């Protein structure tokens, strides 16, 4: 083969490769905007199987309310939930307050929080331990502590901010800080003696106690934070207004007096859903910037 024929062959191969790449990219783009499908996800603050179990009745309900096929897609970590909505690979995401702030900043204000549980207007975190000599935040000095995910509002950001307010710097004053990745994993780390204490959201703690998955006589709460705004259901700001309204109205219509509403609200650990707005999360954004956790 001559030099020129080899060059022509290489050019043909390159052109074919570029065409195939473009075709794949086009197919991917089409897949990301499948008509008639509502793509839903949630920050992985609990085990994937638990998130799926909790969402199934809500997904069926939203399908009836919107006329769309509802698909729940688990994500590997908190940043994936943020990027999924910002880049429109997801349509509706269950965020914590901090992940909402991250998505809002990352998208330059192009995400819209629709609703939150009534409980999220004054959400709280708990610190738990098995150690008799830990009875207050100050006792954590020189000890080991596990947060949840680094991007968790109730499992990291707010517990950290209340520690800082109490003049305790987790990175300087504690022997070691760990990140379990999820609230139930934090409790398991404390119960298993891997760390002296842990911080998690109060809702998961109460659920684990109620389901007898943790013994509150062995693992006990020694500090509960003040309330703050937390979780919400958020969509991309480009979602058509009629669909935003359908979703909002569906959440607000959930009522414990009906069998369907009772099942969904109990699984979501909610008394009811209420409207929310970006301004509700300004304190969380300020706490994140103060703790240098917002990039």
C-alpha cells in the first residue's frame, strides 16, 4: 500500500469513527428526552432498595396524575443527582437542602423547588453514640465521628455548622472524621464500634428505632440540632409550567384520610406536602459557604 492510499484509508476510518460517535451521541440525546416519560431520582441517603420501596406507590400516583410513564433511576452518589437534573437527564429529583443549593448554584438558578414535607420546614439532625462519656457536643473533642455523605444537609452540613457554632472544628478538634455515605450506614458504624459517634437525620433515626433495626438503649441520641429547612422535590426550571403545576398539585393533594395518600405519606415520613421556594434555603447556602463546602 502506498503512502497516499494508506492516508486515504486512515481518513476513511477516522470519518467512519466520527460518524459513529455522532450517531451514538444523537441516540443518547434522544434517550435523554424520551417523550411521555418522567425521569425521577433521589439523593442516595439510604440503601437503593429502600429508596425504590419508598418511591413505588408515589411513582404510580404521579403516573396517574400526569399521564406520563414514571421511571425511578437510582444514582450512585449525591453529585450525580445534582448533575442529572442540571443537565436535564432527570426531570424530578428528591434533594436535601444542600444538594438543592448545589444544583441551584451549579445551574445558575435554573432549578425550581416545588414542594417539601411539612416536616422539612423545621428539620433536625441527631448525634448518636454508644459511649458513656459522650453527653454533649464538647465531649466529641479527641473522639472519632462519622458524618453521612459529604453533600448531605442533615448528615453533614448542618451537623458540622452546629459543631462550628459550638466552637468545635471537626477537622482540628476530633481524632478522626469519617463519611459513611448514608444515614443508616452512619448508625451501623456507631453501633459496630467503628466510630465513637455519628450524625444523621432525625427521620431515618426514628424509622430505624421504630423498625427495631437499632437498639436505642445501646445507641443513644446525645444532641439534637435546632430546626432548619431541608428536603424538597425539585424540577428543572425549563419544565413546562403546566407540568410543574400538575406535579405540585398532585403532591399537595396527598391526604392521609385516603388509603393511597396514607400509604404514600407514611412511606415518605410526611404528614403532608407544602409549597416551597428557593429563598427557604438561603440559610443553608450561607452555612455551606461559611464552612467552605460550596464550590
